[in-house]
């Protein structure tokens, strides 16, 4: 897997499912000599940045984006082999966390190990980094402490139930020209936080495209939030181009 660089390792805090799916996609085709954003074109800018950081942090690609032997070991072979290589990565880059797991430590001890080993003072970043580790370890078939939190498959998030949301007043719709319909609509990052918005653009070649949004940004995962905002930004940034006749 190459030389471990745990002294400078920053644990990923992205969705583990996004990371692992990318590795599986690479295993389905011959590896290119380097990994760059051009092979991630279908992913959001946030996912691209997180993937590049994770691949570099784990020593799977070099500073010049060239594929390292560790990535060849991880991406080549069957699913069993990939999981074994993943377990090796975890043992190399998460030694303190593996030690806590081996001692059947508590969730608080696990959190503390991330704070001390990686200097993660932000509670939100630490939570996401812990979640990535737990998903990775369970995917690799590693034994974890019975006191570690459960994780939900498919979301990359801890298995903690979300609080019930109260009834919200439906926000005013956005008309077809894309302009906001009044100032009462509260917005964050260009997206209405209190659900019930529609956004419509008229295509230059005729017809319209309408997207209905009913979400609370604070309830979304990082991956979902980036996807929604990226989609809205694309709609808002659409410019009608006259069709030549």
C-alpha cells in the first residue's frame, strides 16, 4: 500500500458510499495512469474535491495525481480482495481507532481518538470523519466495538433517527422567468430552506423545465446538499440562446 503518512493524514469526512462506489467503478475498467477530475465529470464539484483529497490522503495517488501501487492493489481484483486491501488501509491510517475498537471502547473514546490523533476540534467534521471510518471498517469486515454507533447502509450517515419536523407553511412558487415571487421566501445558498418551491426555466428551443424542491438543507447529507444546490445553480445559470433558423 505504499509508505503510510499518518503524521499528515487528514481523515476523509465525505460519504463512504461515494468513495467506495468510485473505487468499484475503477475496478470495472483498466486503470488510467492518473486520476483527475475529468473522470469524475458526473459528480458534483464537492464530491470531486473530496474524492481527490481522500485518494491523496490514503496514498492511492501521488501529488501529481499519478496512480500509486496502492490504488492498483485496491482496484484490481474481486470484491473480496478489495475488502482485504481496504482493511489494510484502515489499519495503516487509523491505528488509534483500531486500538479503541480492539479494546471494545466506547463511542466517546472513539470520538476522543479522532480529536487527539487528527486534531479534529469541529464536532460536525469529527462526526462525519467517524462515520466514514465506521462504514469503511464494516465494509472491510473488521471487528468493531459493540459500543460503537450503528450506521445506515446507503447514506454514509450515522444511524441516529432524525427529529420529527413540524408542519411548515408552503412557500410561494417561483414563476417561469426564474424571478423570486416576493421577499417573504427565506433562502440559503440560493435555495429556499422552508420547502415547497418550484423553479422553471424556458428553453431556447422551446418548452420548459420545472424542478420542485421541498427540503430542509440542515437535514441533508453533505452529498445530497451539494447535489441540490448544484442542480439549482445550473437552472439559475441557464441562459437562453436564440435558435438559428
